[in-house]
C-alpha cells in the first residue's frame, strides 16, 4: 500500500493563509481605500428639508437629481469626487455656483457612539451641475461606515445636501 503525502494539502493551506494575511495587512495602510463609489442619489422626498436629516445633514428644500457620480475616500483623508448633472429636478439646472463635500463617519468619543461630519472647502460647480473635488479631510479615528454628501457651497456647515452616496 502506498503512503499518501498528507503534508501537501497542509502546506498549500498554510501558504494561502499567509498570502491572505499579507494582503489584508497591505490593505490597511495610510493610503488604503476606505470608500469607493460610482453612484450617488439626489435629494428626494421624504429627505427634502430638515425633518429627515441624514446624520445631521438636512436635505435640500426641493428634489435634486444626478446623472453620474464617482469618488474615492482614502484612510489618510484624501477625497476625490466627480459629479455630472447634479440639478434641481423641477428646473433642470443648478443654481448654486459652488458645492462642498461632507464626509460623515460614525465614530467614538469618550466611549460613546458619535457622528462626525467633516466639510471640505467650496469647489466650483457649473449650471449644468458638473463639479469635481480633490483634497483632504481630517477623518476621525475610527471612521466607521463613511457616507459622502455633496452639499451647498455656502451657509452653515455642513449645509443642505443635494446628493449622497447610495443608489
């Protein structure tokens, strides 16, 4: 009777496990991606106005729609966003010359769960609702379940939101 080489499967499993651990460790560095998105949704009822704010950010007073969006948030706070066609649904135009981005994280302060909203500087937007932002936000540690909003470029931070990550 032949002896089976039982050590071969054990070696393969060990090598795969070591590779996965190394890959996971490499994915948690300071420039690692925390959130990557290719969709956003415009403000819709019942989220218009302050009554149903999301993480303390009130929706715009009228419905907004968006054609396309994409973005990326890295662990070190680097943020990139590009939106096209972000407009008031009823008028077909964007009346706001500047947008801001808000990164909203669930975090922990003194052992309690808190929401932390970080607001970017204003960035230019066209009347057809096209805009892009590339910059950095000071993320809280930890930043759990981040959400990215595009908001009004003026007014009290964080301003009202026109679009938010989601579908």
